[in-house]
């Protein structure tokens, strides 16, 4: 069997149709002007030109999923009493993510440490993850906001991918990364990729230096704890944040969730849904006490989680994959890479006027007024 | 099925007794429906559990009966929100879900031979109760036991039967206080942190364990420091909004530590190390 494959450009849809026979294929598709990951079928229009607006995390970690269903039953002997039956959801269909970007694939590795490599593995995430093949498209050019190289990634980074796809003039070079990924070479309509390998590997390296690195030449930002713990810093850098939470929903590594019950008559379900640490009710306790009562504290937690707390727990790995979605799609242009670059210190003085280096966009503020 | 591998799937349990503690706190004694599971159930003092009312949701409560008394598991519930309001409607025989035990526990081995000072406020006595009863069941292992407990008014004092018993024991010193004067109350008045200053316990060979509302804990910690208690000899048990109970969902973290999994029991030394804002 060949070690690599190739799919002609004009045969890509046919190839995806072949893939769809065996699994649900999620691919970046046009929906109006936006590109979103959704189940591919004959009615969808594939778009591989730019990274999707949303990450493919929903395939393994659905926005909303049933953990278990419950059923109340009347006791046959004593009709005043009710018994309960529980049934866990174990329905995890086979899936293929086609056209994830290397940052998206790396995002799953951030999840894995929390959801799988623990003494209480999450059976839902694990179940779906095991049944999902991730075929990643290397980036030929960075999009605005991208900074993957600053957080240990890159436009052809392999971590988290089962298959790496490189776009060439005539089509797509397909290279398995894991054992699971080798299965893709058995799909009909795939040619031997060997003659394209050299060109592809050259292409993979081309865009690396085009990606901006806002932290340091050698990546991996070192955060000044003194600055991080300064309330004024956070008040300053996130005063414009609207707490809309878009950054958390679009983030390939944000994994916070809520658990709620829904019930109709005697049947119901316990449901897990995405939640976000930018919302004030996220930590609000029944008593009214809120340990993170302001958006400054909440934002500090979000940045802290990705750049301090998670690395502290998981061997220095940063829980940000530099995809830039939170920067591109923030309605008020809050820029996490800018904030983290300030956090490297040295500690600067706060005045009423933001220092020039803060890069506050005065034009956009004027426009709003 | 003896092992529950899905951490989100509760064990089914039955409420066997409901106790009215205060106007807004009730205690629930529950047993797991599967007798084998109930027999094998083991936990440590200070560990918590998630109680489910299916169709409404889950909330976290400490198991406040000690592992030395395994006839049932007891949880005390203050009526404050959606789930707790529905739990307050439960009666004997009603079905609930239990996910337990979760979290860490009081380092009771390290406390052996030491004097123990409990400082509780309101429903904050619940986790302390587990350890108090555990220590009373292993009385010879511990030195003097002092319990300082306060609530807003006398009817708000929890575990009134326990308080009576502890008051009558010669090997326990119980100090009760309520916030302000109250008809028929002839004991101390004043907030718990203030009374702590008044009784000024010696830090000598003593472990202080405190739980109560966040504002009480804050001032108790400050006052213990003024009394020269060392940070590593001050233990508290924290609460936060929790959903998963296994350190994933993201609500209850203090820096990289999760109250549900790495806690709820922490020493003041640890909390300072984690830069907790208390």
C-alpha cells in the first residue's frame, strides 16, 4: 500500500462523498458569507480558502449533548411512590473532520489532557474522539489574527491530526500521521501520492515565517506574575470587553460546560452544553456570592487559564492554539495576543492615558461616539 | 454492575429521613438503592457529593455524617436556589441521585495528638460536623476539642441535638454565639471572628479548622493570623458553584486548582500559594 495519497482538485467532492459513506464528514462549508464546519452532503458548498469561522470542536464536543435520559415510573405496589430509571447515552457515530486547520487539531490535544488522560475520563468526549478521524489542511498563508507559531504550533503542525492534507496546484496531497489516519488511503478515488511528496513538503514549510509572533522570537511567552496579579492591568486592557462570550464559543481549546435537566411529563434528559467563563452567572452561587464578580476577574481567569494555570498542570503546554478566531471575531477588537505580549512585562506605570504601547484603537472609539 | 465508570451517572438513592434543622435548612439521610453499593461505599471526612433531583438538576453538598456511622449518608441543604428549593420539597421515600464521594478530605491523620479548634458559622458547621463526629468516635487520638459556632439567631443554629450533646460532654468545649441579642438567649452575642478574638485560643500545638460564609472565613483567617496561628495549621473547606465535580467544567478553580477535585479542603498555606482571593 502507498504511504501517501493524492486527490485531484476536481475530484475532491467525489472523494468526500466516498468518505461520507462510512462516516459523517464535517467540513468547512459556505453558509452565506461565513464558513462553518457542518456535515457535508451534496447540497453543501465546500470552502477551503480560509479557516472556518468556528472550530470543529463541535464534532467531538457538541454544543449540546445528552449525558443520560431518565424515566420516572410509578411503583406498581404503591402508586404514591415513584422509581427512576437512568440510561446513559452511548451513541457516538463515526465521524471525519475534513479540513480542520493545524491549530484546530492541536486544540483537541488540549482537550485530551483534561477529558481523557485523567483518573475520571469523560466517556462522552472519549467515545466521540475515538470514533473521529481528523484530516487537517495545512495553511498556505496566515489569516489576520493568526499567531500559531507563538504558541508552539505552525501552519503544518501535526499534533492532534490523523491525516495531513497539503493543497498543491493540481490537487490535495494526503499524508497519514497516525495509524487511524492510514485508513484514508483505502478510500476509492485516491491516487498514490508519492510523486507529489517533495513538492508538498516544500510547500508545508513556506508559510511558517509569514505567521506573526507577538510574544518573542522563540515563542512560549513568559508571563510576569506581578503584572498578571495587578487588577489595574486587567481593568485597563479589557475595559472595552462586552462579555459577549463569542471568544469562548469560537475557541478550539475552550472547554467549559454547563449541565442542565430537561423534562416533559415523566421523561427527561440531563444535558451538557457549552458554557463560557466570560458570563457573570458562570460562577454565581445560589447565595448571591460570586467569586469572579467583574469582567476583569473573568477575563483574567480566561487568559490565566490558557497561559498560566493549564501550563502549570500539563507540562508547560499553553492552552491556546493561536488560531486567532477570538481576535478576528471579537466585536470590540479585544486581542488576546496583544494582552499576553504586555503580560511579559516589564511592569509599566498606569496613567489616565493608555501608554502608546497599549495600541488602543482611538479611531474605532470615536466612530462609536 | 459494581463499578460506575461514567462519572456523570449518579447512583440512585432513597431519602429515608428528613430533619428540619433551621427555618431554611433541612438535613436528608439517604441510602443508595443498591445494597451492595451502599455496603461498599467508602469516603473520608470532608468529601462531598452531588445530589440530583432528576428534571431539576444537581448541587454539591458535603457528606456530613461521618464514615464511622455508615447506616446512611447525611446531607444538609440550605434553601437558596432552584435545586435546593426542590430538594426542600422531598419527603421520606423519594428518589434522588447521588454522585459521591468527590474531592479531598480533612488531613485527620496529621491532626492526631493535636488540640483541635473548630470555628463554624451557619451551615458551615456541616463539614465540621463530619470531622467532629469522626474525632469523637476516635476520641483518644486527639487532644482538647474546642468548637466555636455561631449563627444569625438561635433558631438558625444547625444540628441542635448535636450541640446539646457536645455541650454536655466533658471532653468537648462548646462556645455558641449569635449575631445580636435575642429573646431567651443567655449565651454570647457577636460575630464569630469577634468572639474568636475574645476567647483568644492559644495556637500552641493546635489545628484550627473553619467553615462558614465567605465573609466569615475571610475575617476568621485574619484573626487566626493575629493570634499567631501558622498558615499550615489553619484548615478551611471551600464552596463554589460546581457542575461536573471532577475538575473539568471550569467553574470552581482557584488558579490551576479545582475546589471540586483538588479541594474542597485547603490549608491557608496552600491558598496563599495558589494566590486565592479570600
